[in-house]
C-alpha cells in the first residue's frame, strides 16, 4: 500500500520527494514548476459541495486542469492512475453532455 501526505502547500511539490496529495483548488491559477517527487491530485469536489452547495468547476475545466497539472508538475509514479482517472472523467463528461443535449 502506498501512502501520500496531504498538504495545502503547493510549493512542497518542489521542496520534498515525499509523496504528496494536493487539492486542485490549491494548484489552480498558480505558477507551475517541476515536482521533486510523486504526488496525487485531489479534485476538491467535496470542498466545493461543502462551501457552495454544488459543483462550480465544470467537467471541461477539471479535465483542462488535470492535463495542465500532469504536464507541468510531472506526476511520476502516479501518472498511470491519473490517466485512467482522466479517461473516466472524459467518458463521464461525454455521457452527461449527450444526456443534456437529448433533454434540450
């Protein structure tokens, strides 16, 4: 089993090789740099539900962020899981889009 240390500090990605778990909300809009070690991305979805009562991040914005972060911060060992999750998100977004179009 692999463990990741949760943090709210994006700069730790370049300062340590400890495996880190970081929220998308903390990475969005920040200057990018290369990560020293492996890390995993938290969607920040539960925080959005708690703070705003719903999701404010669209599927397209989330997918764009995942692509940007995976390139900019080098996911290392997590990249395989990240790409599988991205494929699932893309599929879900396409299904939801088709359902919305069918209802319109």
